[in-house]
């Protein structure tokens, strides 16, 4: 059955939605089938057209149950559930149904203090530095803060996901036919880390240099969940 990963955290604005879509895109680039599941009621659902993954609208309790139940029937799929900020009870619910949890956090002492509390609350969670500075001086300062405040949890901190302005392309309703190479590489790197945590074996597809960043559209046969609102299968 599918693995379930929840991207949650008690603080808003840490990049949960961006990370959810980057992870799904990276999984697709590595040949893994995945679904990005929306639970944040403040956001509108995105269409799967042009993506390497499908999308699902689970902004109600019943819809979330149906989506997770459907995912659990699918072999070799990975469901990425995008949680919202400042929803402690919802985070507890998502944690209960997940295999692992990802906790994005940004380069601020408030984020670091909050993610430490979340790591204490959720033993199966991994913290992920999100939108991390790429400038060498800023990166060094950010890394020192993490070492100082989160040193006791260093074995549960994944490698940083660098700030990329192009990541917003994945949050458009219609993604471009071609995505920047830097974005594709960042998505792959994040997906590799998560697959390692899940202990999922994978073989990277051979990619020609000219094809890097090109999105292969999923065919209907590769989308068995049919989770678009107008094509939802009954349970």
C-alpha cells in the first residue's frame, strides 16, 4: 500500500505547500508515483495537468478519509499530505495516519523554537530547513543557529532546501511545459532524502541532457485515483 507523508508544523509561512509540491515533482522525476493532497482550507486546489504527480482536494474531513483510504489501496504510490499552519489538532490527526512527517522551517529563531517543540511532539517527524539562504555568509549564520538551538535533534534534520524563486511555478494552476533545471535538481534532491528515510529503493531514470526539466505529462492510465472533483471514484 502507499506510503503517507504529512508536511505539517504549528507555524504558518514555513513553505509547507511549496515543499509538498517540490517533493511530489521530485518523486515523479525519480520514477515514483505520488499524489499531493491539499488540506489547507485557505488554498484553492491545483489541477494535475502537466505535472509528474496527481493532485487531490481533501479540505473536508470526509474527503481526507476517502483520499487516504484510496491511497492505502495503491501499491508503490506515495501520498504527500499538505497540512496548514496553526492547526495543532489537525497536525495530530495527520500525524496519526502518516508513516513519517516533515516539518519545514525557515531561517528565524521563531521558526527554530517552534520546530523544536514539534519535534518533541511528533517522534516520527523530520525537520527540513526550507527556503534556506544560498548566500555563503547567510547560510553559515543560519547553519550555526540550527546547530545551537537544534543540536539535540541533528539526527532528525534533513539537508536544506535552498530558496528558489522558480519554486512558485509549481503552485500555479497550470505549470509550464518546461521547468528550470535548478528547480528540477532541487526537487530530485529532496525526493532522494525522503526515499532514503522511507528506505524505498529506486533507480533514477536516464535523462538526456536536453530533456532536463521537461515535464512528461501523466496519461489517464497512470492516474488510477481519479481524484479530480469531477472524476472522483465512489468508496
